[in-house]
């Protein structure tokens, strides 16, 4: 299930786009290869983006931006596309003039508001293909030194677990380990799409990397063994079993 950001105006246009996206999602535009949110249905999850912050934008699978050439195709669009070159921005043009102006911008896809269903279907098919064949990288914060922070590109599915150790948070991946500048709570929220499990006050684990789980210990595919808190065990098992039931829909 993709996480889609909506921004722009008017409100009625965004509501129409959201309705159409839900309809296309139910028709199978996003298949079993897409990650599933913890919901009873497989519809797309939408987030209204009012302030285009780094944290909000980097969590998205795509951003659908609606508006006219005057209020969208501006310096703000240029700044967004330059700062977040890997963000798939789907622009919904409200007029033929806006379509032509949008073609001069490096948007992921341009959708005609007056041919919404047809063009959104094409945009989602393109996004689905990219998600299947693309790198799947996301940008995350890390600490270069005690006085300097940076960003690092990592595939979410390659994250094994996160560890809180002596007031520092270490992110253990398949091929690298790095120190992050954020809290474990931040990462728990950031990685909610992939249902990471808080198995202990000091450990956040990728369920896709678990090979065996018990009352006191979890073993990962790479052989790592991590403790499970007694009081967390019932919730951990319930969430892990829910993840297993949906595993066939995951990437």
C-alpha cells in the first residue's frame, strides 16, 4: 500500500484526486508487490502536506500536487524538485496551459485534471514499475561527528535492526552500520510503513529479517540474536503474526 502526499488547491480538487486514487487502488493499480499498512483494507493511505518538510516528504512514495500554473509552477516547484530529486511528484494540471507549462519541469508525471482517471492510471502504472525495478533507496539522518549531522541513503528492507546504546542510536543494515542523529521513537514512526517491531526498549527490529522468534530472544537472518522484553512479548507476537498474514503483499 503506497503512502501518497496530497498538496495544492482547491480542496474540492484534492478530494476528487483522493477518491479517484482509492478507486484505482481497489482496481489493482497497486498489487501484492506494494507494502501494506496496518489497516483492514488495501487502499492507498493519504497524507495532506501543508508544510513541505523533509521528514514529511521523504516518507512518501509519491506527492500529488494540484493547482494552476500561477500557484504551482513557480519557484516553489523548482525548489522542491531540486531539493528532493528522487521524490516522485505527480502534477495535476487544471488547464491545457498548465499542462504545457508543466512539461518544462522535471515532474515524475503530468496529469490532466480534465482526463483524471485515464492519466492517473498511467501515472500509477509508471510508479508501480519504478517501485518494482528501482533502487528502493530512502534518505535518512546520520551523525558524522558529535557536532555535525548528515544524510545517508539506505534501502529500508536492508535495515536489520536499530539499537539504543549509551544514549546513542545505531542502525544495523546488511552492509553497513551507522550512528543516527535521531531518537529510537523517531525511527519507530519513520519505519511504520514496514511495521518494524519494538521488541525491547533498546531494539527496533525489521520483521522481514526475523528467522526465529521466542519469548526471550529473536534471531535474525544474519545470525544476530536480540532480547525480547517480557512485557512486550504479547504485543510483539500479535504484531508479528499480523505482519506474517500480510507478508505475501510485501515487497
